[in-house]
C-alpha cells in the first residue's frame, strides 16, 4: 500500500464567516497530502520542475461530513487506490484525532501531463509492475 | 428552470506554475455562480447574514476537461438539478466562449444549515411547491 | 491620470470566522484592479503570456481601516502614482458605496520582469514620455 | 525576545504561471508564523474562539526580494517588534536555507478586537509588564 498521513492546523484563512472551515480549504490540505503521496511514487516537486511532467487532477469527489474549526488539529490520510493506463486514483480521509471525528472523504483521479504541450502520458511501467495489486481492476 | 450565467477573467492568482488555472481556483468561480443561483431562490448573502441559515456544500464532483489560461474570459453556467427533503443539487458547466471549449463540469449537493448550532433544516416548502419538476425524483 | 474602478461582491470564501473579510482577500481585489490598470498601460494578460514580460509586485503597503462583510458591494479605485526607471507605484482605495465607508488604502510598487530568466527591465520609454507628470519625482 | 520560526514547503497552489510563488501566498505563510507567535503571548486559536477576542491585522508592509519556487523549503522567522497601547507590531523574514537567500521582509501591526462588536481593546497589561524593552518606544 502506498500511503501517507499529513497534519494541518486550522488557521483563520481556512475558515469562513459561517464559523467553520470553508469547503475549498480542505482541497489545499488534500493537495499537500497528495504531493507527499506522489513523492512516495518517485515524483518530487523539484523533479517535476525539471521534467515539466506534472500530475494533473482530472476529477475530484469530496464529501463534507463534519466541519473543522479554528485551531483544530487534523490528519489527512492519503493512499493510492488504483493505477490505470493513463491515470491513477487517490483516496483521502480527513479526521480530527481529538474526538475521532471523520470530517472528509474524497477521491481524485490524476493524469500525468507533459507541459507545456499539455500532452497526457502513460503511467510509468515501474508503477504498474511494482504495485500489481493496484492495477488489475481499472475503475471508471 | 432556475439558472444563471456568471463570467470571470483568469487572473494570475488563479493560475499555477504548470501554466494553467489551478484546480482549486475553479471552485471559487463555481461558488460565485452558486451564490447568484441561491439568490434566485430568495437567499441573498445579506439575508443569510441575518438569519444565519446557510447553504452548506455537502458534496462536490468536478471533472477537469480542458484547462483555462491567464487572461481567458470564461462563463460559468449554473442551474438547480433537483430538490430533496434536506438538500438540493446544483450543476455547473464552465466554458470558454472564444473557442467554445467545455472546460469543467461539476455538481454539488447543498444542505441548509442553521448556524451556529450547525442544525440541518428542511428545504423551504415554497421551493418544492414552486418547482415540482425538480422535486419528483430524489437522487442519491 | 491613469485610473480605473473595479467592483467586487464579498463571497463566503473572502471571509473568515471573525465574521468579516480576511485580510488576505483584499489583495485579490487589488490584484484584479491592478490588472485592469496595467491593461490601460498597454499590458494585457494575453499580451504578457506571449511576451513573458510580467509586472511583479516588489512591495505592498496596506492599511485596514474598516472591515467589509459578506454580501457587501465594494469598489476598488486604482491609479498609477509614479513611474521610476525600473519600477512604478500604484495606489488603491477600497470603499463601500452603501455607507461611503473607506475600508482599505494601499500602495504597491511593481517591476517589469522578463521571465523565465527573472531579469528586471526598464519601463517602456512611452510610459515615461506619455505621462511626464508621473515621472518627475521618483519615490523611495 | 518573543520569536518563533516556522517552515513551509512550496506547493502548486502557492505558485502562479510566472513560475514562482504568487505574492499573496507569502501572506498565508506569515499568518501561520504570526499565529504561533501570538500563541507564545498566551493567545491560542482555541482560546480566541472562546473569548472572541482576535488579533486583527491593521497594516501590512511586505517587500518581495527574491522569489521562491515549487518545492522550495522555506523558513519564516517572526518576532514581536513592539507593543503600543492598543496595537503591536510583528516582524517577519522569509529565507530559503538551501542557498541562504533572503526572500521576504515584512512587518504587520495588529490590534486586539472584541468580536462581534468590533471594539478595539487595550493590550493586556501583562504583555507590557513582561516585555518592558518592547514597550518603551511606540512607533507610528
């Protein structure tokens, strides 16, 4: 399993006047976790800058279950769900350890895109070979 | 049909170093369109501030089809897809009129939540009565 | 005088849990106004994309006088304060017409930078020639 | 001296299509550092939520010296510059340890504001008493 856990503390700029974290802010937390996850696959931010090969989000699904609040310490669990030919899926869960609340569940599909042409590329053969259990059943 | 169209021009702060609009930025455009849409249902931002009854996003699905770039003029089409008992669904399409490109499709479900208690409320009877064609088939 | 006025409506994502607009959000409003202002100088976003010559903020000063709130309609007045050899200054005022409140005053200096090298360039001669009243007294 | 150092890694959402960190993103880094700094003064985010007494930015000055890039690890040094009767000043330096570059210098003044009334409050007597060296020379 390819997975990581990252942590965040809720800042003022994450909240809105409803008194809770704004729905868009969670996607920053998810991006940070996803970045650590793709590092585990051998793609670091610095490497991407050189190769100009970027993982690009092609779909996001996110369910808002409970809201986080100012000052909350939260955990973002991320793992790779599956590899397909030209994209891969990641899953995320955001929890608040202090009360064991499940706040967010989310999944994203990503494609590898060669910039600046914007050309989608096949996933590296090594990913598929190294994690056969993640490649067998491509998901729509 | 309850629908609106809003327009945006892509600013630097909407883009990232991949050279295109960052995936999170589109959700601001969608929120702006959704705000105009809920105004059409009789819920203005100023009204919400008084009543503390807020439409809260409970799920987002978003597909990234083509990227927008710096300086692009884009249109966000929004309409109400359906009303259920305690939530409603909205649909969004973001297009770039200059080349007729379809950039983004998205749908969101929203619940009406009474703050600061965070209590979910039934949708107003008037919504369901005024738009019976949107209320017949509740969607999971 | 080189000036423009742009308008914004305060969205949820502009606010924080203090109940007012977050201090960082005003800088997006200012960037949007500044973009319209530099268009007036002949530098459109689309043009910049081609030339890769970008106006880069080198200093921001911003005073927060009164807070805006959810749903407020605000105006951003922007004008060029002065031209120097390699940078120019812009001034901004954000007001709320409904009660004539002055919310924000700000000034920014910008340099023209040729990317991707990051090389600062002299301001176009035409700017200095066309607006001699703005070029006489360079400011620290 | 009341000071802290926080660390950040530059994510995609921090950058813009100029290829470097967007000027607004640094203000999030500064807010995170400032939050840790005010915790050192006894004001935690959780405490603020209860008391509704918030430190509100009344002025920001920020100089952009060198740009950070995707994947950079940066450090934000923050310290309290001085206490006045109803506001205090903080100073910030953002550096990139890998090449010892100084990227950003900034200072902010903050007032303590009792929400929801928006009433400015005097700084706690303990702050002034505990740090007499920071209180002697109020700055305009």
